[in-house]
C-alpha cells in the first residue's frame, strides 16, 4: 500500500517538530525554558518558582497524530486538533492553532490569571483549572460537592474505580504562589 503524500509521517514530522520547538522557545523567551526534540516529540519545560507545586509548567506535542498538552502542578489539558483533515497543510494549520491555544493557557498560568485546584480524598485525586484566582476558594467547596458526591462515586464504581468515602482536602496552586491555599477540610 502506498503512502498518501498529504499525510504527516514520522519522516516529514521532524521539520514540524522543529517549527513547534522554535515557536515555544520564542513564546517563552523571557523564562528559563528547556525545549527538547526527541524524534518528532517536542517538550517544553519551565521550572516553577513556587516550591509548593508538584510539577512546573510543561507543553508537549508527541507527533502528528497527537494533540498539544499543557500541564502545570497536578493538572493537564489537551488542545485539538480533533478532526480529520483532507490534506497535510490543513492538518499542520490545525496543529499550530492548537499550539496557540496551549501557549495562551500556559501564559495564563505564568501570569497567575489561572490556578489549579486539586481535591484529595483517601488516595483519590481530582483536578480542575480556574480562570479567576480570587474565586478559587469558593470553587473548591462547590467542586468538592460535585466531585465527591454519591452519584459521582457510583459512576466511578461503574468505571472500574473503587471510590473511597472520607475527608476531602484541597489545594489551590498558582505560578508564583500568590493565590496558593491549603484547605484542610472541604466537606
């Protein structure tokens, strides 16, 4: 079977990976970044100044069949492209648009316009991001009600997870630690 000329393959993904790496390097030129390329995988890492976070900021693209992933602390988010594309140029444009969305999210973390909320209950961890750090503490309590209620735990059982009832604690983490909070007893 012959390969379609308009597909992004392992062989022709390398120039796109280099373009993505260069875009990330330029987008975060004012930070201490490390951008690595391994084959057609690209990873950007920025160490966080706050010692309270589990992981600093990272952006990953694992090649032409994958989306762009942005992570900070205990949370990560995926950015398209989700559709099938008729040609290589349209697919590349969609990947670069997803990269732009990921960069915007990463910049929101760096500017502390976005925080990560993490809920903990007996080994279970749930996470979310919030755009308005000032309201994050309210979101902690509302999110705990939503995440750790009887219905959601029943759904976890149906999905093969063993939900544990118990005390729920939470953390709020921001890039510089400005909006950080530890909530010992959420519910």
